[in-house]
């Protein structure tokens, strides 16, 4: 289902895209859609997708030879089969895939969630709230997919167009009344979510991220803004009033909008009442109503996630107490400030944070709830924007008491160079500790923890693999922490010998 999608009934060429220029017989019936010419089958429409991997227009004849009965292209081609001319074949690809399967999101209450941080947790919170309100719910997030019956881990970081259409179809076939879609900036920029129709578009935060992919902050924000274009006629947007980047979109939103916040005025507000490493309680205020909410996921950033789904839920007509129950029902999200509790007298968390912004967010959340010291283990992978590495170091120095730089999927890049890049962000390099072996780094950090301290293992979250050269090794931060805690003696363990000589 990665490249092709089929429909049992099929539709005519004329029905595929109402705004396309049709050339040839529009009454030919199409039963499938394909974006790879070599995989075309008889009865398919071939979409000549042009992207970073190549120009699909070069393979049109191969698609026809393999049985394609129609072509979708961005320019006129000498063909003996009907063709549809469009401005963007990537956009058309999604619309065709969803048309062939009966446009399932037009039949379900569908909510899209985007933002620099908090997309996954907010999406799962939204699904939990809808379920608490009585809906059967499906979702697609970076943490996993659900069609309302079965769950699966994503096969790729950015889902393909047919994959999204397939999961939406499965949700509808399984009786889901609602669907929640996590929308990354890359997926939006590449039109991977094209064809999905939304009742609500939630924006968490808009910071500077993935600039190695987008090229500029302007392009990044423009990609996020595309989510608004997928709203249904009655659709609405949800904005974070406390986030400067998100506030800029409010004036550009040609749709009803609701705002939420903790500092700036919003329709939905919250005040934190109590915070510990195990849980936090905040007061949710909506108009004249206010209700306490207790959640086992900590940090201001999670309060914002809760406010986002509460805002969307209220506009969708959900009962406030169902919303609160749904928020409280989501007790943990794998790899997102996931607390590892084995009876120890300090707190241990694992988190996916691997950018300066997400690391700062995670460390601040831990700091807010910790009465002792904050110890952080972190690193930077081979891929991505290397210019952010010093910012990672700066964040760790400012927001933790002890920071340990270690490997985090270095791939073929020299770990020593990665660590050097990170140390460049420290005001005092002596405050950095470098233990390249990730297992030893975690062991060392845990051995330093005293009663009331918190240890944050950042960078992997629920990703249970380590990339070293051309090897992919099994490595689960959470399992490593659990093993250490179960084996740890009741008395304070001895400190593991440490040396920073590689940087002397």
C-alpha cells in the first residue's frame, strides 16, 4: 500500500479531479491509483509525481505500457490515453487516492494536529477525549496508528499518500466516528496529507525547526499553514495564544478560531495548582465554568496540550466532564516524558527530545517538579542540522545541574566531533561530561542520583535502536533504566570512574 491504492468499484476519469483540465475520454473507469510507473497495473491512473526523488513525467510511457488507463500530469504530454492536467501532481495524488476510497474523512469527524512540539501527545489526548465522549476513534501519529480495531507502528517517519488513504478507509470501515491525524511540517510540505478533510486544525507551537528540510522559517510556517487549507466548510482552527509563532497565523486564518493560553488571554485558560514528579493538577477555565484536572504527565507544555484538546472538544460540542475524563485517562505516552518507576527514591524519565527546543521543554518540565537536582543524558544524531548542536549544549547547561553528552545514533559520523559541536554551546566546557558509550552514560547518571533528584534520558524516547556505522543495534533507553533500577543496591551505588581525557 506504499505506492498504489485500489478501489473495488472504481470511478471515472472525469470524477477524479473536478478542477483539472481533461484531455480525452473522461468516462473510462479507473480502479486504482499509482505514483510509481513500474508498479502500475491495468485499470490504474498514473500520477506523474515530481519531487526530490525525481520527475514522474519521465516514466509516463512505462506506466501506459504497464496498463495505466489515464495519466495525471503537470504538463501536456503526447499520449493515447486520457490525461488530467493539474498544477501540482503531489496534491492531486492525495485527492485521487481518497476519492477512490470514497473520501472517508468527509464521513468522519476528523481533527488534524500540527506544531513544532506536542503533536503526538496532543493527537493521542484528542483521541482519548473523543473516546471518553463515546466515539470510536482512529488515529495516525508518529507513535503509532490505529484503525479503531488494530494498532501498528508507522512503517516510515513520513507516511505515504496511499498509506494515509488506506488507514482512513480502514477507520471508516471499522465504524470509527472520529479520526485524529498528526501532521508534520514535512508531510504537509510534500502534500502527503492531501485529500484529508478536517473538521478542526489544532496548532500547538510554531518555532524554528527542520530548517535543513524547509530552507527557511518562512517556508516552515507556510508548510504548517497548509493545514488550514484542508478544513471543511464548517471547519475551525485552534491556536496557542501564548506562542508568538502561532499567534501570527490567527490573522491569516480565514475560518472560525478559538485560542487557549496560560499567560495571554484566550477563550480557554489554565492555572497550575500543584505539581510533583508523579502528577500535576491544574484548573481548567472555559467561560464561566472551571474544573480541576489531574494528569500523570507533567510540565507546562502538557498543560498546553490539554488546553488545545479541551478547546477543540468544546467547539465540537463535547461535554466538559467528558473532556476532563479523556485527558486524565491518558496516563502516559511512550517516550514522551515517560516516567520509569521501580520504587527508587529519585525520578527517572525518558524523552524523545533531540532538538534544542524539545530538550529545553523537557528539562524545564522536570525542573518544575523536582526538589533536588536535575541530571540529563543527551546527544545528537548524525542526521539533521548540525548547527543546532551547540544549542543543545547550551540548553543542557542552563537547565540541568549535571549533564552527560553521549552517543545518539551517530551513524558514520565521528562521535568525538558530535560531542565537540555540542560542547561549543557551553559557557564553561568544564561543566560538560562526555561518556560516548550510551549504556555507560546512563549507568553513570543513574549512579549519581540522590533522593529527590530527577534523571532525564533524552534523545531516543520509544525508539529502541542505536545506529552505529552501518549497524542497527537494539537499544531501549527505558529498558536500560529499568534493568539498572532493579539491580541497584539499596545503598547509594559507587560512582563509575569518569574521564574527559578525549577532550583535553
